[in-house]
C-alpha cells in the first residue's frame, strides 16, 4: 500500500509520531494489529532492506488517517524520522491478529516505553465499550512518558512510574500494578519482554486473564519466513510454535513459554 | 500472456522466467492473499524432507547491510503432509510448482525424490546447499563425490520430472560442482544458495543468531551470484536458474547476460510481496523498448 505522510511530529529526541493517510488501511485495521513500513523513500536503494514492523497507534475513520508512534532505535527508524509532510510512504496492509475487546469490565493497560503505541487504539475501543480503564505506564525516565494528554480522554486513571524517579513513582510499573491486581477483570500489556513476563506471572497468580503484544524480529510479516517464532503451550500443555506475525502479535500471556522467548 | 517472457525450461513451459525462491515464499499459500499467484512463472516451495522438521531455536534472522542472515533450519511439514495439506490448494493456481527437497541421508534424499516424482508437481529442485542444518544438506553440496552420488541416485528413481540441482556458493570452485551434477544427470542447475555468514552483537558479545552462523541473502550477495552463474555458463550445457539478490528487472537482465535461462526472486519477497509481479511488467517493457523478441535471446550475452 502507499499512503501520504500527513504529519511526522518529533515528540522529543527519542520519539516521533507519524500520521499517514490511506482510507483502505484505516477501514481494515483492527486493534492490536501492526504494519510493515518501508523506511526509505526510494526503492532503488537497497539498504536497509527489510520493512519495519510498527503497531497501529490510532485510526480516524472520517479522514482516513492512521498513525504510528515510534522510537528511534537504528537506521530504519532514523530514516523514518526524515520523512516530510506530503511525501509518499510504502507499507503493508494491517497484519496479525487483534486484541479481544472487553465489554463493561474493569481493565488494566500495562505499557512499558514505546509499548504504549497499540494501547492507545485499544483504550479508545475499550472506552467505547464502557470499560473502566487504568493505564499503568512505565519508562526509564521522564522522556519516555509521552502521550499522557491524549490518553487522559479515554482512560479513567493513569499511574506513571520511571526507573529513575524523574516522573511519577520511582521503580518498576509492575509494583503499583500488583498492589491493585484484584480490582481488575482483564489485563492488556505491551512493552519490553521482561515486563510482559512479569505482568503475565502476576496475572496467572491472581487468576486474571492477560493479553500481551509481543515484538519479534520480522522479515516478511506474512507468515512465510518463519523468523518470528513464539513458543506457547496448547490446551493439552504441549509446546507448539506460533508465528508472531500471523498467529500473533497478541498472545494469551498465560500460554507463552517465557523461558524460550528471545531477548534483546 | 506476455510472448516475450515465455520460456521453456527442461521441457516445462513457463509463462515467464520469474520463479519465487525456496524458503522465501513458504508453501506459496501464505502469499495468496497478498499477490496474484497466477501471474508468477513458478513457485519453488520451502525445502521438503521425509519427516517434519521443527527448525532452529530463535533468534533465526538478522538484517545486515543490503541483505539478511537466516538460520531457520529448513523447518517444514514433511513430504506426506505437504502432499496432503498444501499441494492441492497450491495446484489451483496457474503457475508452475517446483518442489525443493532435501534429506539428512542419501536414502532420505532418494525416498523424497521418489515420492514427489509421482505427484502432481512440475519440477523438483534438490537442495544440497543449506548451510543451517548439521546433518545432510550442505555436506552433499561441498564434496563432489557426494554431489555425484546424491544426484545420480535420485535421478535413477525419478521417471517423470526434471531435476534442478541447487548449488552451494560455499565452495572454492563452483564449476566442479556444476560439472559433476551435470554428469550425474541433473537437468538444470540453480545457483546460488545463501553464503555462510555471521553477525555479532557488540553489546552482549554474542552472535545475533542462535545457530551462530546463518545464510546471507539479498542484494549484498548479487555480485557473487553473477560471477558464479557466469562461470557455470562457460562450463556446463544444461540451463542455469540464477538466484541471488534480485530486486528489480535490471538484476534479472544482468543474470541473463551472465548465463541464466530463468531466475528466482528470494529475499525481495520479504521486502515487498509485489516485487516479482512488478519485475514481470518491467521486463516486458524493457524487452519491447530494446526490440528483443524473447528474453532467452539474452542468455550468456555478456560481452567480454
Ligand atoms: C509487532 C511489532 C510491533 C511494533 N510496534 C512498534 C511501535 O509501535 N513503535 C515502535 O517504535 N516500535 C515498534 N516495534 C519495534 C520496531 O519494529 C523496531 O524498533 C524497529 O524495527 C527498529 O528498526 P531500526 O532499523 O531503527 O533498528 P535496527 O536495530 O537498526 O534494526 C535492525 C533490524 O532489527 C529489527 N528490530 C530492531 N529492534 C526490533 C524490535 N524491538 N522488535 C522487532 N524488530 C526489531 C529491525 O526491524 C531490523 O530488521 C514493533 C515491533 C513488532 C514486531
Ligand atoms: S515475519 Fe516472516 S514468518 Fe513472521
């Protein structure tokens, strides 16, 4: 697919927010899905070669705009940050499975750093379904705590933590979350794998359902390369393989075999 | 039908010479919702073995400059399930089906070749060049005696289908292997498979891939592939299917000039599934502009 860059906004030195116009994409995108984005403007340049996966952060059905929220990591995201308003950008259709949207429940969203990107789209849908939402948002420091003003419209409560204490409570996001776990019916989480594992274990121990969005390195995003395998347990307890790009990126956190999920 | 792109490879009529490479196109069906498979000249499916293979632990892929490393480990459903679960759906498309296959032992190679030869497929492609598995695969592709043995014995049990032998670039002299495969009865050669490579994370001081090493593919390896196709063309008489970093029609023309009679598009399928289709349209246009009636006229026409 090809879209037009409507805005490519620098939020701070680490984070950018890109709005892209493409009606087809917006009509088909489900909450929790991702897309593979071509980070270079000219296809006769061969490096970097692979498209980059990003979660769908928001969609606007009226204007046909959707957005991604991204963190500068390496060459792909660096190039992405140079796209100007009005330029054309190439990407895949919406890919992967989606979050299940609960109705009239008490839900917790636990986001770590850039992991809040897909949680924004999710928060809007949950609000629509009259859920009562708490956002637990953890970062390394103040620069990681972005988008709060946007979330405020859709969530009922926000709890912020930073590792260095520069904003919100000092410490890990799981600390306030575990204290209040009994209150929630359903938990959604996206962020670093260590955090997802901790959140999943807290939920398992208190018998709460938990959906996590997992990031694996991806080449194709279509289920063909088999580069993005996640090991999970099926209902009989057998270890099975799932492709993060097709059968994921959303997984039941209690089924993921966390020891085998690759880090780094 | 584009007349300028029709080719005949070992008696099989292809509507165009663009084939998707094994390992980069799953069983074809993964791409059915993304592109029109009927437009492709052919599909070479993921390497099939006698029994199901679960593949290597993660991480299995890593991007590198103008290419990528992979160590998937020839994960596949096994020949029986392939025939039952994948082939019937794939056969519904109007494109040639090439089944890439491999074995851990000589006996396994022969058995898979025998079974597939009796199925509704167009060609077989023997993989003696995967760098990512411990047993079989590359061992057969880096020792000329073993190459002869495996090609000769598989050909003996194959009564119906032409056999392409996919060569490894991880040898000192690829001409030797081309020659040996030809003498053993191969109907065509495909070259090249991935180059053995490695990448290290300087922060953790660990290799990026769990398998330590992996196969390098993409535009980064194209000059090596062009050189090898050129060397093979001068050495053997059977047709050569050129593979290695093809991203656009210019790359296809370059492979033809070096000596190719068809090509396979690999890593590009990951980058953008539309690329093979775009190449077909661009090629037609190029041939028209240059008054070339059929692409086959270009095979081996590099001017030295
Ligand atoms: C399903 C999914 C959703 C994602 N959503 C977002 C999002 O909404 N916002 C955001 O900022 N990031 C997101 N990521 C991570 C994002 O894809 C990477 O940060 C990005 O690919 C880095 O590219 P780079 O070229 O800048 O980094 P480099 O390190 O130079 O990239 C090298 C290679 O590693 C891959 N890679 C590097 N980091 C990651 C990672 N964390 N996950 C997967 N692949 C990686 C790249 O795609 C590339 O192939 C998501 C990843 C996945 C799998
Ligand atoms: S990224 Fe290729 S199979 Fe998932």
